[in-house]
C-alpha cells in the first residue's frame, strides 16, 4: 500500500487507532498508538517523534529524540485489539541528520539487501525460518537476594502423568516422543490451526504446523519463504500472533530454546537461497544433489563464521542449554544431506530448482530476525566472494563416530560468552557495504556481556543440591 492507500483504509473502515511499531536491538517489538484524528500523510514524510533513550540498545538520555517513519506497505489490521487498530511497522531515523539510524535492526536488513544487489551475485535472498516454541499453562519465576527459582507447567507435560486432574485422561507425550502424534495425544491441534489462520489473516503465509519432539506442547509452525526484510517483519508478526492466540486460551508461549530440562529444545532452522534474474543460483542440475558451487561457497562462509554468527543467531545464555549433544542439536560445523546434527543440512525432498536451498540449523527463535538473517547473508556472501570450500559433506551418525574422527570436527561455541568472543575477533565480513557498523557490533557485544554477567553473578538452584553440604 501507499500512504494514500493507508489513509483511505483508515477512513473507509473507520479505524480509530494507529499503532506504530519498531524493534529494539535485542529483538522485541515496541509500539505506541496514535489517534486516527491526529494521524495524517505528514507522518509518512516527516515522521513521528519518540524517546529513544528508553529503548534497549538505542540512544542515551542526552540524545533521546528520534523519529519513526511508517512503512505503508506493512500496514495490517490487528486481530487482537478490542477497538479496530491498524498496525504499521516503522523505520527509525535521527531527527538532526535526517539519516536512518544505524542501530535500527530493520535498517540493517535493508542495507543487507542493498549490498547483495551491489555485489552482482544475486538480486534476492530468500529466507524460510521454522520457529519452534512451547505452549505452557503456568509459568512462575523469581530471583532475589534470598531465593531464586523457576516453575513451568503444562497439562501435556509427561511429568503430569500421575497427577490427579479429576480426571487425568493419560494422554501425555513421553519425553522426546512428541513428534507427529494425532489427537488426543496432540492436545493443541485446534490451537495451532487458530494460530495458522490468524497468521494468514495478517499476511503471513503458512506451509505446515505440527507438534514437535518435546513434551509440554512443543510446537512448530512453518512460514513460507520470503525476502530478507519481509521475513524479518513476518517473524515479528509470528511471535505476536502465537503469543496472543495462546493468551486467548489462558495459555502462554515461550520462545526460550530450553525451558524444559532433559527434553528437546526449540530451534529455528533457517532455509536460504539466492536468486538472480528469476534463477536459483544454488541450483546446478549437473552437480551432486543439484547443489551449485555458489551454494557450497555460501555454506563455506556460514561455517567459517559460525562462531560469530551464533552471537546473533543464538543470542541468549539459554540458547546454549539447547546446543548440546544428544537432543538433535546441530552443534557440528559441517554440512550434510541427511544428518540433522550438522550445522547445515541440504534438504533432499525435491530435486527441482525451485526447492534447492540450504538449511542452517543452529539458530533459535530468541534471535532478532533482521540481524540474524542479515549476518547469515553476509557470511554466505563472504564465502562466495572468497570461494571458501566447506568441510563435508558428512552423512554418518556423528554421535557414533570414533573419538579420533570426532576430534577433527569443529563444533559450535559452548556458551554465549564464547560466541561474543568469536564475534569480537571476527566481524569484518559484517562491515562490508556498511551493513553492520562497528558501533552496532560493539553495542551488541557490550549489551550481551551484561546478560552473561547477570547469570554469572547469581547462585543457581542446582548448586545447592551439589554443594550445600560441603
């Protein structure tokens, strides 16, 4: 839509509230609402002011004034508000210089798309994320000077198999056995379908939904692929919709990768391909599995820079509770056509040009999609530009490899701190084309090191079990 289209929609439907949305640096949607009586075409040309000093990773208090510029193409009606509300995703600009704000993650994604075009390698990068999440019925957590605990519960959780539920009907997915059961074992079929329908209503195309491996309502709803910036927008819509549909039913959703001990964690596998002039550059019908050298070099870049990428793709301390052996976690820095513990997998469901893509398996849904997608694109382009050949493919069961073979395979960093160290040492590829700036990278590292310290400083409940009696 154009600005005039948006104004016509507001008038024709009598929409009284305009919700302006933007994203903070860690990846959470922020918003404020403007009365339709005060919203006019000037907002698209002159912007709408807000205080940037209260937004995580943005300005300091002495330079707080910033502007939001609504992107009319992103307007959609909110399916959850009591009063009709039109949501519009915005770009952030500095009111003094009039320039786009370098720490606005959406602007980073826009620059990444522009840089891709400037290289001549391709004109479109497609991303197809597969976010997983848990649907829970009760969540409590607290941390103070004298206590620290968390408690999560779900009616589906196998730990409730012996609970008096008056009556307990017994359909609880066993640990690590929640993949694809039909109802009544899968108790969230209708809830997931409602999520799918609401997502489609706000312009997010959905391919499939199903129960995932974990007990306690682990879920996957897959979006149809789209270009980088558009998919960044859709990932935010996705999180907004699934959380609010769950709330309608007195349930809650978490994107935390590992909220449940000793069961599978939630990842977000990201399918990727580069296209030029309507042709898939990752496809070569004469190559093994139809995978072109361009695709192989792209994989090489992903694997070479994986440590740094994890700082954006797996940006929480909890992310590394998932990235451990034994839970289908993609911790091995190789590519494979079948092995799901590889960092990069080549789907072989179809041999067609349209379907040829790579699947980067280590990201998780706590990431800021604009930054994670942009970082992976920049790593892949670096691989193509420098003809980086990846190790592999390796299609053996990696967990059964002899120790001498396993020792030759590099693995992902074991903590957020290690990933941040890797990013600090390896970020030049992100700075190409001024897509990421040194200021943004340094701000990200400093912000995330604060999260590392926050965990490091606090006693852990299990430490009492191990050490209290020493």
